[in-house]
C-alpha cells in the first residue's frame, strides 16, 4: 500500500494523538517542567491526574520535613492538561491511604487513555490507578526513584514487599529508569527479563544555567548581603535538615578542618534548608555560627541558583538517598561535587576524580579529607566544575521524552519512537 507524501504513515499524528495519562500524588516542583515538555509532543495528548492539590493551595502547605509552610514560587500547573481526582476526604498530608481517590477507572475510560505513566507505587491511589488501567487493557509504565540503598527490612516486611512486586509485575508493562541504581532495583524486584526504558532524572537545565549565569553578575553583592568576607571559599549544603540527609556528618567534617586551621583563610559552610534537626545542628556548630557556619533556612526554588553560583563545592552526604536532584541543580552552575556512596545519583552524575568525590556514607574522616583536597586545589576544583557542566548535559527532558517514546512504541500499536516530525 502506498500513501501520499503529505500523509504520515504513523497511526498517531497531530490529527489523531496518543492519549497519555500521567498519575501522581500531587503537583511536584521538579516534575512540572518535564510535564510541560511532554505536552509539546505533537502526537501525544498528555492528561495529568493528581490525587491531591496539597502543594498548590493558596494558603501553602506545611511540609513535614522542612517544618515550614511552603508556597512554591515557580508555576506547577502551567503548560499541560490536568485534573484533581475526587477524594473521600481532603487530606492535609500525603500517606499510603491519604487521600483515597475514587472514579479513577471511569476517568481513564472517559478520556480514552492509550497508555498510563504512574509515578511511584507506595500510595493506595497509585495502586488503584495501575489496577484500573490493567482492567481496561491499558499499558502501564512505572517510574520511581527507589534504589537498593533503601533501609533494611525485617523478614516479614521483605516478604510483603516481594509479594507486592509479584502482583505489580502482572499489572505493569515496563519500568522507566531514572538511573543506574534505579535500574538495579527494578532488575532485582521485577527480574532480568522485565522491560526497562531509560528516563533519567533531570531538572530544567536551561533554567538553572541561565539563572546561575545571571547570579554570577551579582555574586559580589550577594556575598556581601550574606556578610561573607571576600577571599574565603564556600561549601554549600542545600537539603532538608532531616536525619537521612546527614548534614551532621558534613558539619563534623567541617569542624575538623576549620579548627585544625589547615585551610587559611577558613572556608564558610552555608546550610540552606530547614527541618527537625536544625536545633541539634546549631548546638553542634556552637560558636562557629555566624562566623564560619551560616544557617540560612528554607529557600524557594528560584532563590537557589544564587547559592549554587556562590559556592565552590556542593556536598550531599545522605544515607538512603533515592536520587538527590539538588546535585543536578548545582552541577548546572559548574561546581565540584562531594556525595556519599548512598546517594542514588552518584553512579550517574558524580565521577570520582573527574567532577568530584564519593565517600562512604557516614565516614566523616573521608568527608573531611575530600573537603580538604578540593578546597586547597583551585585548579582541580575549577576543572571538576567544567566536567560537572559537561556531564549534566546528558540528563535532560529531551532524553525523558525519547525514553518514554521507546516505551510507548513497545506497547502501543502504531506509535513510533521517532519524533512525529521525523516520520516520513
């Protein structure tokens, strides 16, 4: 059969789009730019379903980890179609049974969903969505940032998890992997023969690079506004002040190198974030607060590029860290990184001796040694920053779209992984 050169041979086109459902608990600041990018695909009609509107309420919401009321200063709902699903009760938190949504299957059927992408599996509503799609014979793709660094479980909990994954395997067509550690997780729980498609975790690189370049022009003024002396290097930690982020390890490592007087002038440690551990951390810092250590509280997303540009080294020493998107953000400023070996992104983003250092989780001595090395070698630090900027170019929303299209081609008849405009 031949066709006119003006007619695309694909089943799905601008006139007949594939309807892709995206199911997630609530609007998330990191995901909004990615959803806007997917919505730009000419042959995909993206429909986003939220379980809760908790993160976009006018009064803000009380983040359980940050311990502050948050109103995001970047748009979370612009640029794509969405709806908030009805719930049994309007919950003020996200948990396994909060909220409980209904009408999921009927919405999928009414919207004529061709494929469903579900973000996460640890909420009842997400499981409902997967079961509803399966009953309608809709292929389901599961994405999460889970890794095998996860905390240890007792035999009973591990058996329950294995049972859940045995059930999920029959409901899910394929997994979308955010990185190497995540791929290892899917292989363990779904098996070596389970379809896995690359969909690496990314942030809006263009936004952060643009904002960091703009911040460089006012770096001196910003530094003065924080009361930082010229000529002193800056270590940055930007995350929730909760136990698993291990800011305490960084603080202890910093105190080792600062009290020993090994680096002169003494560097600054800037701690951006808030949470239940802040008071204990301030106690640990003692007299160093205001002199060498600054607790700067929660800062909204649009404020962070100034800090990334200001720092010389960015540190995330977490344990059980699924990914660590702050690493993506800081790398867009072209900075050297130090992470623990339990930070999910380290296999993908932080290459020892190339753009930073990887230390054992909880190893304060090794962390202090890495700080000492990077802060004393300006030429090395600069070269690592250049490498960070190069590496992060490979983690983009364009790659997310490419991986998604591969998954759709594998399970939706008539859909092409090649961009619609390139089909001829």
